[in-house]
C-alpha cells in the first residue's frame, strides 16, 4: 500500500500565524475531510508530519497537542478516513534538530517504522520546507495553495524546491494523486479497480 505524507497546518486545517494552541483553534479546511476519506478508502496509508515549534516555545503543552491529534483522528475516522500515525517536531528552529522540516527526520522515522518506500509515496504541503523534506526522501511532492501556499510560490527558493505538482487544496491534491496512480507503470492494480473486478454480479 502506498503512503501519503501530509503536512497539517495549511493543508488539513487553517494555518494561524499565532499557532493552533487548542482544539477551538483547530478549523478544518474545506474539502480536507473529503480528501482524507478519498485517499483512505482507495487504500492509501495516511501519515501526518507537522512542525510544532509552539511546543518548544511553551505556547502549547505536549498533552494538549496530542489531545488535538486524537480528536483529529477521531473525526477523520468518523468521516471514513484512517490516519495511521501523526508525528510532530516540538523543537524550535534554533535547536537545529533532525526532525524539523525541511529536515527529513520525521519521514525517515515513519519510513523505517512502517516499511514505506518513499519513492512510491506522496507528500503534500503548503510550504517549501515540506517540499524540501519530501524531495530528500524521493517522494512525489505536491504544494497546495491553501495555507501559506500562495505566498510560498512567490519565493525564489521555489526553483530549488520545485514540487512535482501544484494543487489548489488537499482535495485537489488527492484527486491528482488518484489520477497519477492510474497513469503510472502498472505494477499494482488500483484498489478501487480491483474491488470493482472482484465485486460479485
Ligand atoms: Mg503547513
Ligand atoms: Zn525536531
């Protein structure tokens, strides 16, 4: 099964310049839950990787962050989407850790734990730092224009961290992934197509 790595803020929920600090500030973006369901039900394993320097800055506790993630997973499940795992980097940029994107540490850890071939995986983010992390691991990368995406597209670094595709939002990205999959080398059948073939008449 192929994996999709998703950034959180600006991809799944509204980005806040002052950080999402509690559940009340966590607002799903339009179409995000539909996109999660679409990916999950066509057999993709969904992973979320998010920089949360707000933890290192003392703006939110680990307990509150994990509570937000538990609710996010529960609501996604209610909408028919399974989120396999959520990883966050709690460090401040000055700490120069190996997990804060653009570093690929969170992707490396997930790839090892879940035996993911990143060259067969997709990464969706609204920042060039997401794209940079994904490219280092060989993922197919998609920049969404939601969140910070539109501003990020104006940065000169775009030339260096050119995404494989630009989508308007997560739902648009999910649809692109599904179409992309049908045009890839036919190594595996699409889960949907296989299900259709096996469906009893
Ligand atoms: Mg983001
Ligand atoms: Zn970190």
